[in-house]
C-alpha cells in the first residue's frame, strides 16, 4: 500500500518541475503500461511454464484495435479500450488452439511464427493499418492530461494485478501450476492439460491487449513495431530480471530495465545505442547470480533476517 500511495503522489510532485516533470510523467506512464505487458506474459511463462516468443501479437492487436476504432470508426475511448482485451483474447484463442498442441520449442516457434504473420499483415495492408507508417493522430479525451492519464493507467495496472492474483490463487491457477511442474501427472489426475493451457493463453493475451490499447493512447499512434517479435523479448527479459515465479516480479523487472535505459539516455544519448550491451550484462548477472530474479533475492534475504 505504501508503494501504491507513493506512485499516486509521484506525478503531483513531478508536475511542479515543468516540462522536465511532464516528460518523466510520460516515462512513468509507459513504465506502468509495460509492467502490465510483462505481468500478462508471466501468466503463461512463470506460472504456466510455456515460453512464448510471440506475445507481442496480442499487445499489437490491442494497439491496433484501439487505433482503428478511435481513428476510423469514431468509437469513444472507453468503449475502444474495452474492446482491446476482447480482440486480443480472440486472437489468442485462435493462435493458442494451434500452439498448445505442441510442447517445448515447437510451441515457442509457433507463437513466433503467428506473431510475425500478424506483423507482415499489418506491414503490407496500407489501406487498413497504414503499413509501416502506422496509424497516427489518435484523439485523446480532453480530461486526460499527463497526470490523469498516468493515474488512470496505474489504476488499470492495480486492478489487473488483483484479477491476476485471484486467478493464480484459484483452483484454475493451481491446475496451471500443476501442468507446469508435471504435465503427465496432471493428465493422470484428470486435468485436461491442453484446455487449461489454452484458457491461460487466452487470459494472458487479453491482458496484453489492454496494455497495447493503453500505449496507443499514450503515444497517440499504433505502429507495426508493436507486433514485431522483438517486442516479445521485453516482457521475457523483465520476468527474468524481476522473478518469473511471483506476480510482482515482472512488474519490478520491467520498471528497473526501463528506468536504467532512460537514465543512460539522460547521461548520454550515445549510451542508448549500446543498450544491448548493458542489457546483456544485466541478464548475464541475473541468470548466474540471481536465477529467481530480484524477488527471489528479496525473499532469500528476508528468510535470513
């Protein structure tokens, strides 16, 4: 609760800094949105034990749903946002139906293939998606200033995390963790592994769609980069750094990585060009010295004390 209270107060402090403060509010809002994206993937990665290289498909689906409904159909903001988890979940249902029938590397490659398929469709379909130019000039409701939109995204993140916690702690969540630990034993005790994995895949896709819709409204555009496979790497890295076996771990990992990247950019623009080097070192340190991530270290320290 203290952390949430601090996050609520943060934009009111930053806004007093003028243009510099507004920039950091924008950065903080993006951090909140990307935290939701990372947490959504972790439902199938950390809790489900399925490595997806194509989670960007649902992030991008949410982004383009938001952009198309507002820009081309004139749908109000809240209705468009409500449609993002529905469309992303529908896409996840279709893609997941094929993917969960394969295990291990084959599952991962299939998710990557579907993600790239959607990317190429968006890239080539200029008349509908704007191609590589994307969809720009998306209207934002007048009551959404920098502070109010940040608080709105923060409220969405907290609400989604609460729903995720309910899912994880439910009998469904227990079944998902059982399929992760031992699929054969799960089948033996009567769990339909593929059905549970598909449902988990759809739920994760729906949450990713919400984050895609929020980032579209923040940037006021949707672009093909949101669908590219490289976007799927971001929540994977966040889960590794923060800890994939906890709900809050990917949120922390995503925030830490984004903050470090922005700080490097503020120190010197040229440092961003070698961000991949810094990221590689961070991941190397995480895998070698903290395989359970920041949350794992925190829990170990807490037990010792």
